[in-house]
């Protein structure tokens, strides 16, 4: 539901990213595309690359700014080409439960609404 809200309605506040981000090692990637299929943020594309060491000539490429650090890509990568690295930015604390998530979301919506009406 949250990802649908993000992708279909552009509700950026419906997603909280973790304090990690994925990183792909292209020379280990075998171009299977599993990570791209699994990524809920559509942050990974399979592209032709000179860095590819596989027969397909393709590697997985990440758009880091889209990555929320969920790790589902790394978990199933058959060649362990994906690592999760700690972000450099200030740590964010995810909501403890659905209630806290809802309250934060409502606050963000109010602030966004207030910002628009002040323009
Ligand atoms: S799952 Fe691993 S091997 Fe497959 S495309 Fe992604 S990074 Fe490459
Ligand atoms: S960590 Fe999650 S959001 Fe980031 S690339 Fe992997 S599957 Fe996509």
C-alpha cells in the first residue's frame, strides 16, 4: 500500500528510508536482473556495460537517490554483488509502529499544506 501511494500518487511521505543504501559491485554481477525485479523503489536497472564480466554484457546499476536501503535486492543476489552501506548523513529513526507512522505522516501533510498556502 505504501509503495503504491509513493509510485502512483507521488506521496513521498509514505516511505521512510533506512540508514543504509545499496552498493553494487559490477564486476561480480552476472546480469540476472533479480535485484531489479525485487526492488520496490525501481532503483535498479539492468544496462549494457563494458564493466560486465558475464556473457550477457549487462550489469545492474543503482540510482542511489531512489534507494531506501531495504536490502531485498542484496538478500537474494546469487553472486553477492550487493552490499548495504551505512549512509553518511545524519541517522533517522524509523517510526516504532503504525500509529507513530500515521502521526508523522499527518504532520508532514500539514506542514506541506501550510507551505503551499503561504506561497
Ligand atoms: S541480483 Fe546480483 S547478479 Fe543479479 S543482476 Fe542483481 S547484482 Fe547482478
Ligand atoms: S536496498 Fe531496497 S530500495 Fe535500495 S536498491 Fe535494494 S531493493 Fe531497491
